[in-house]
């Protein structure tokens, strides 16, 4: 007997991760309902010919809209969010409304049989020493409103049945809805345009993961989620716990004319400094496989198309 095709609702589907994730879910044989307000352009047009793809224009906080959409859904991936510390700081009310309140609404409206796979961020580990591995048991100590909203939403999700959370490392790679404010994407962009960068606090470390590994991880959770329920999972590249200096030097190996200045005067407002263990996810059967070097080469091609972009790190 042919298995029943599962339906996945992705909110914020036209965003940086969503526009890649929807493609991967369809390739995995799933039906996708994409929900988005389309504030940043129609990044999902390339999927419209697929009969397993549907689109709903609207707000992920709209109770009435969600009630109708959820009727046919098996899995929910809530990507809709105000993302990043600067954006949340600019509009704290919106950040709380979208990042926290909307998740409570979704938990209230869905049935216990509908699985939620919630993406949060490993930035909740905050300003650790960068000298020991953060595991899922490490206490979260977010240092921004963004980190606090995502940690609060994760607590709510994990307190409910039939849920999994993914603590994403800093994501990199090209997307139809490109973001240049993510560290790898930004450094490569500067290397190809300005050819010069000043880096503060060069020894601060972070973990990284390719956007397509993130998409594959969601598919893994859909297929293998019964053994993962009720727990958070760090999602990152095992050999990519890199300092800013190590990342910049990797990029310079691909862009020899890139001039890097390390400054001892001044400071970066982003104080995150931690390394992360992805062992729990590996034990579940998933390993991120796309390297930083793969991503740099990909981004160099993408920026040849984009040229100087309005999607800058301002």
C-alpha cells in the first residue's frame, strides 16, 4: 500500500531558510503549505508548478487563518520570526508578538497529534568562555532580546507533547531570499566587494551550519522524530567551531586579495562566544555534511550574480 503523503505547514516560508526548506521538503515527497506575508519578495515562485505545493498569504499570528490551514496538516515548522538581535532591539513589541506570542497561539490551536519541529538558535548559550563544549544540557543564558524570545518559545514548545526543537548554529549559504547579516555570508560579501574588513574580538567563537543541512535536518526529524520527541538538538557542523579570525582566514584562502585587520581597540556589540557539541543529533542519525569551504565557494558564485546589494549588514 502506498504510504499517505504527509502535509507540512511552514510559516515564514518565504524567508531565508524557508525558501530553501520548502524545496527540500517537496523533494522528500512531502506536501507543503507555505504561509508568509511576502514582505521581501516572492522567493517561492520556482515551486508553484509542483502540485504538492500550496501557498497561503497571511500572518502567522492570525488565529482565524491558522485554524483553517491547520485542518489538513500533520507537521508544523514555525519559521516566522523577527530574526537577529538588531531587528528585535528595533521593535521589541513585534519581536515578542511574533517570536513568543505566535508560538503560544500555535500550541493552543494545533492538536496533540500534529507534530511541531521548532527552530530556535544556539545563540542562547550566550557569552560562554569559548573553551568548553555547550551541550543541550548547558543552561541557556541569552544576552539579547532575540535570544530571550527564542528561549522562551522553546520552553513553551518543549512543555507540550509531540514536539522537537532544533538549536541552529549560525547559518550560511545562498538562498532565494538572501541574508547578508549572517557572519559567513557577511564576511564573504565584504571580501568580494570592499576587499577589506576590521574585526574586533577575533577570538570569539561560534558554530556554523549550511542552510541546506538545516533543511535536510528538518526532513530527518519528520522521518525519525518518534525517537527525538520532547528534546532540543544542537544543529551544527562538527568541525566548524571557529573563531572570527579562523573564519576570516578561511575566506582569505579563497579570496587572496582580502585584507583583514584585527583591532585590539574597540569591541563588537555581539558578545556571543561559545563552542557547541552536536553529538546528540549525530546519535539520532543526522550529520551535517556541507563544509565552510563549500559554502564560501557557493557564496562567491552567488555574489557574482548579486553584485553590490541593498541587503547589507546595516
